C-alpha cells in the first residue's frame, strides 16, 4: 500500500486526478534518462537522442554557453556540450526542463506567488549544491543535489491549485503556530506536499534518492538513504533558504533555540551558517540563468 492510499477519499481523488492529467516526461526525456542510467553511456549516445529534439538541443547549448558555467569560449557542438556538462548533469538538466513543461501557467498560486515559489526553490537548490560540495560530494554528483532542491516543494503546486481557500488558511495558521506547512496542510486539507511530491515522483519514475528528497525532506533522518543524502541536504538547504528570507509563507528556518544552528545538523554552528548564506547569495545570480532557460516556453 502506497503512502497516498492512507489519505481521505475526497482530497486523494482530486490529487490523483490532477496527477493523472499532468504531463508526464516526454519521450525524449525518458530516452535521455534511460541512456544516462546505462553504465556504458557516452556523449555520442546522448547526442543521438538529444539531437532529435531541437528544443532540448537548444536548451543544452544555451545552458553551456550561459553565465551559469562562464566558459571562456562559445560551444556550438552538442557532443562537446555533453562532454563538458557530463552525463549526470545532462540528465538533471533534462529533468529540470521537464518540471516546467509539466507545471504550466494554468497552475494557480493563491497563498504565494509563482515568483516566490521558484525563488525559494532556486535558493534551496543552490544551497543544497553548496552543502554537497562542503561534505565532499564529487563534482559530477552535485547537480543532482541542485535538482532535488529545485523540485523539493513541487507537491505544493497541486495543493495550491486544487484547494485554494484551505491552503490560504493553512499558510495563515502556519505563520503563527510555528508548526510548519506540512502539519497545517495535513490538518486543513488531509494531505501534505511531501505526500503529493511522492505521488509525482512515482508518476515520473524518479530515482529512490530523488523520491526521498521530495517526500522526506522534512523528516530526512527517517529517509533510507546514505549518510548525508539528497533528503538531508535539501532539509538543511530549505531551512537556510527560509532563514535568508527566500522562503514561501509558513516555512520554518533555524532551530527555535536561536543559536543559529541548522535543524538536525549540530556541526553547522552560526558562523558556518553565515558563511554558507554568503556563498548562496554569491551563486544565486548565476543559478537564476539556469532557471530562466529552463522556464522558457
């Protein structure tokens, strides 16, 4: 029995219907992800798949030539772009583009704006990637932390769209209660954004680690992942984003004791938090380029 099967029938039916109508991954995206997961995959393999999709080809070339990577000379070859980005980065670029294809302008934001939502997501993504670097995660794996941060709150979009009045009430209550959005969503609607994120992850057949980041970033120590996995990084990055003021209403930031420590991470004292915040602020402008390219129609 899946986690969503424990929900009450009314919200469960609405959420399920929404996700069924939601665009799935494109044929090209599915082929790219499958190719990337092959142990022997190389740049030429990916080139053969991506080159059949002019839009995706353009996005990859735009990204490699953007300020996000700041290369000294322009790259015109798709194969060269794939080599420079790396297999894992290409996989996560494709997944990021899929996010914006699936969640179009038809999705309303009642309790906060789309700009607030994506700004928070982008800040969390940037912080998660920097946290991964600080913990010694290999450079080729850090883009997955960025994508996990970018996607972590994706379950809020269907709830905002389907239950606008209840969601506004949940936000208002969360801001005064200190219990956080997940608790208030469950109380007011009967389902929280982590469970909805889990359902979306199942539809897209995402990796177990990325699924954990979407569904367990508020309870990362319960996640069945390796030490300091995606869920742990996203949990810390989410709190830091709220602390920096790049949050959506109702979010929680640092521990209530006020000592400046990130929740669940006693080895990040106040000075380290301040240094990380400064690093995120420095990187956020470059990361905005990534978001702008991904969001283009």
